């Protein structure tokens, strides 16, 4: 699945050189059943939530542990496309306390947030009998349950809730702060009260407001199926599923989010009015930074799945891109920030899959799940992959390296055709030029290069290039 995205790879001091960057999906694991959430627990494993009520562990090599980490299928409702076990978050101190939290729809059709504990004898298993209920509330309809969970860097648990369902929010739940529907909630799960198994953070925006539930952090959302925090700056990203016309992406800084923002539903769908009954002036609402229409942005679209900003280290060209997907068009999109015009540029790439969730591993690398096939894919940029080469005969090793590398040009390569070899840093500065020798395997000394990521470029007389990421450590 390779698709072309035009980005500048190396900026030369005299002129700009751009090349095609490939965004691709690399199969990481398969044979899962309706995966709807991907999380890590502070180690090199991924924990996959299956909608029917199971959590499974994927090891770093893509193998799946034979026994489920958690099986609560008996207490999770299995009817309705938007119900089931939906969310997972590991306590920031999971390594020591073994606590994790789930968001599910119970057999009565209502939302339950509960804490479970890791098995004391086997860290690859949870204790299915350790449920500690945290919060529950009634769902009036079978759809729009939200369901995501995440801890912010403040240590508090954030919960996304939908407007309660049906169509058009008939009960106007999202603008009613006396219920917990259509919101992002924030609670402190490290302290309890006399009546609740959690407490309210003192900085929550609606504490003391008799017309609001104190758990509410932000409101006016339709169905925030997925949200995430930018691990670099803790900005909050919320992808809100639209009604009949518009899918929206909301982003707010950690500072601005603390004022109790109203994202506008049902008064607005995206930037456009939807139902003007009992609405305030437009200035009272926070509008999305980006989004797309169902019928006016290429392929028919219908439901956004929010992801993460890429903050990994394997693919520098992806840094800062916010990834999302649409389950109907099967496209994966991303936002790029244009600093010159201070806006977000949206791009779609065509793939095949019902993209139900994105996930981030311990190192910030991103994954995406296909609801229909049960596959988990890693998002990669093969243009800068260590293994990638535009000339299939050329290999570079060892990589990563410290003092030297070998370039194996292959026995069928005409050494007279390969004319230039150079190493550039990621700012586009040439840091080393290498004279081509007659050897099929040419050794290059890299001991004078500082630790970091570089670009090794090999040109031939036809103007073609072989580009390799080179890691010095």
C-alpha cells in the first residue's frame, strides 16, 4: 500500500530539492476480532481491545499472546455496532500498582467505567474478578457512546461520551451540562469521596456551578469516538463524528482547554448551523480546526476515526502530522501545519480497511486497526526506512552504525554508472562526500559524524537516486 505525498526531504543551500515521500502500512499483527482500541502500558507491548469484551496482547515481534489479557465478554453487551468494550487506559503508575481502566457498555445498554487489576502472579494476565466500578450512566439509545479513555500528563483520567444517540441529539444532551452526555469528562481516580469512587480535580472548569456536572471538562460534542494527547505538548485532539454532512477535528492547547470549552453540537455541525433552538451567539462556541464534508471532499465519507500526532523517531518526515481516517471512504488522512499561513493542510490517501482505531507505542510509533479484517498495521515512511532502497541491489550495513558503513552495490551493478555518493544531515547540509571506488562493497568511515539521523544519497548518471536513512549512534 504505497501512496505518494510530496514533501521536501533535503533543503540545499542553493536550491530546494524535493522528492516523493511514501506513506505506507506495514502489517504488524493479524487474527484479531473487531479491534477498537490500541494502547501500551509503558513497555514494548501493544494491548488491543476487541469489541466483544476481550483485551489481547501483541508482543514487539507481532506475535499475539495465546491467552487474552482480560475477558469480560459476559458483562459486555454484544449487540449494536457502536456498543461493546470500547476504551482502555493504563494508570500512569501501572508498572507498580497494576491498575488499568476500561469503558464498556453493559448488558443493560449503559456506560460503565471500571478499574481492573493485573494478576499478581502473571503480568500477562488481568484479574477478571477485580472490577472496581468508577462511574456509570444511562445511555438513552444504542449509538453515540463515545467510549475512549486516556490519562493526561496531569495524572487525571479523561473520558469521551457521545450525545446519547438517535439522530440530531433530540434531547439536546450535548448542550445540557446537567448530564454526562456529549462531553469530555475529567476525574481523579486516585482519590475517592464518601459517595463516589473518584473525586473531582480542583481545576475542573464547572466546579461550583449548580447548572453543571463537575466532572465535565468540555462539552458540545456529538460522538467523540477517539481523542488523544500530543505527547510533546499535551494538546488535546478530539475527532468528533458528524451527523449528515461534516466530520470535525478539534484541537485545543492544554492551557485553553481548561476553561470549559463548548464545541457547539447540536447548534452547529462543524462550522455550519444545525439546530438553532436554544443556542447562543457563535462566539460562545469553539469551532474545529479542520474536518471534511461527506459529499464534497472526494470519496463519500461518513465517520471519522481520530488518531495521534506522530512524535516517533523512526520517520522524521512524519513528525507533527496528525493522523485520522474515515471508516466509509477507507482513506487515511493527515494534517500538516503550514506555519506561513498558520493553518492546517489536509491530505487524504487511499487504502483498504475499516479503520477503527489508531494507537501509539512507547516510542511514539503509530498503528492503525482494521475492524473488518482484524489486522493491525504500523504506519511507516518507507522512503526513509533503513531497509528501503530505490535500487533493489544496493544494501547499507551495519545500520545503525558507529564508526563505518558498508555499501554493497551488488554484483550486477555497473560501478561506472554510480557517480556520486554523499551524506546529508536532516537540515540538508552536506556533511560528507565520498568518492566511488571500484569495489562492489565499499567501506565508508563515519566516525567523524555526530550521533543522529542522516541521509545517504547515491546518484547515477541517469539522475536516479538511491536514498537511505543512516543512523549514527
